[in-house]
């Protein structure tokens, strides 16, 4: 019979985090504005090496959104790019207006545990969240009002995603299963879907909505038929440790995945070939494609964001500034910006094309 580890013990098993953290060096900050209880830094002092052009002293980092009281585990842009939603281990969801850099709503409360995953519905009308309280919750994006609480998972909900037609939500859990829910009624449409032999850490729909995928602690990525719930493909043999994050490309011809050993793998769904990307010095927590499918962004334990050429499988550069693990990274809908959430309790917004050269990495 399995024993139930403590919260801290289980976090270390899944995330690979040691209980002993090394010192961090705070970044110099200028022009901080205290707004609605959050400190929003509109300009950051940086060295010349933090810009693409030595004659251009604009920092890559545009804004730092502080005020979180615990690790930021998940971030996402709204479909129109006007808002950013974040979920934290303080059990709260925050929605920020990108233009004003103010909180658009009061912090959303309701979950009884850490928020592990947040996502917007493709129409921008709903926010979906998954938590350690074993529930999936659906909120009205304009007001923060709770619409539905979806019960059924017997373990922490690690990841959630909304279908392109806005009708369904898929969730992955510590209970090793996936479930698919009806957004309007909250009823279970598919599941529990079995097949993984360890925690399901990441879920994502294909752009056409015909499939969804899952990444797991069993070192595999499974692709599922969205109508039947059948496994149609298993990607394996390249990861040998926990897959922490996985995502389809916009055209669904590629899948990108990252694991806790620090490698990123790009899978070609047509040829069955794969390319391994190695630049992170420690584990990778989050990966995502740009909206045009040309770039990949990854973030992890080494506190840096790396942007890759998705076709060539080469790093384009990095973004630095976070002082603790990266938990979540994502491109804006227009591909111009990257948002990141970290264990340093901040959300940061970056210019996606202003990258440090990888040769600067010590």
C-alpha cells in the first residue's frame, strides 16, 4: 500500500527541489511603483550584456509584478493579450491588466490549496484553475466569480487546459489520471483516463481540438483522441526522468517537452524523429511554442529563460533576472512578449526578441 508523503516531501519528489536553497542575489531595480498592494517595476537597471545591442541600453525585462506571497506556479496571457493570469502557492489567482500593470480584479480566492495551473478559455470569457485541493475550478474572467467546481480527482490537480471550441476542459493529476469535463455543466465527459504510471504534470490540446496530450512522471508523453479518450500515440525513449511540461506546436506537427534533468525535446509527429536541446544547467519546468511555431521558450531550475529556434533546434538566447526557479513561461498571442512566473514570487514580462547571447552563460 502506498503511503501519503508530506507536502514538502512530495514537492521535492516531483519538482526535484532540495530543502536547502542557495543564496540568491537580488536584481537592482529602479522606478518601482506601489499599486494596489503590488509593486510594479517599470524599469530595471541592467548591464550592457543584458541587451542584444551594446549601443541600446533598453532592458529586455519590461515589468516586474510583485506582491505575491508565495511561489508563482503558473502564468498565462489572455487570448487578446490584454491580461495575464497567475496562480500561486498562496492559493490565490491574480489577473493583471498588461497595459496599466494594475490588478484588474481583486485576488480570486476559493481554492483550498496551492494553485498549480491556470489557463484562459480561447474566447477569454473563463479562467480555469487546478489545485492541490484536488479540484478544477472555472471562473468568470471579467468578474472573478466562481462558475463551477469540478470534483473527481483523488490527488492534486497538476495541469488544466481548455479545448479550442471552449466546450471542454482537460485536467491531469497526481492520481495518475486525466479527466475531460463539460464547461457548461461540469459533468465528466471522459475519464478517468488511465495509462500513465505516475503523476500527470502537463496537459495541452491540439489547435484543432482533435487531440490532447499529457506529460508524466513516468517519462512519457501520451497523445489522446479527444472524442474517445483512447491513447493514439506514446512518445517515449528520449526522456528518462519526469516530464514536467509538454505542448503541441500551433500546427500540431511538433510536440515540445521538458524534463527535470534539464533537457528539452522537440518531437516531429510526422517523421517520428526527435531533437534534443541542451542548454539548461538544471531541470526544466515549463516549455511552450510561440504562436507562429517558429520559436520555443523554456524555463527551469537554473533561473533562466531560453528561447530556441523550433526548426533548427538551436538556442537563440536567454533572459535572466529571476532569482529563483522558473515555474511557468508563455508567449503573448502576438509573440512579442514572454511572461514568466517564479519561485521568487514575481511575474515578469519580457521582450521576446531582446536576448542575451548564450555565450554569456557561465
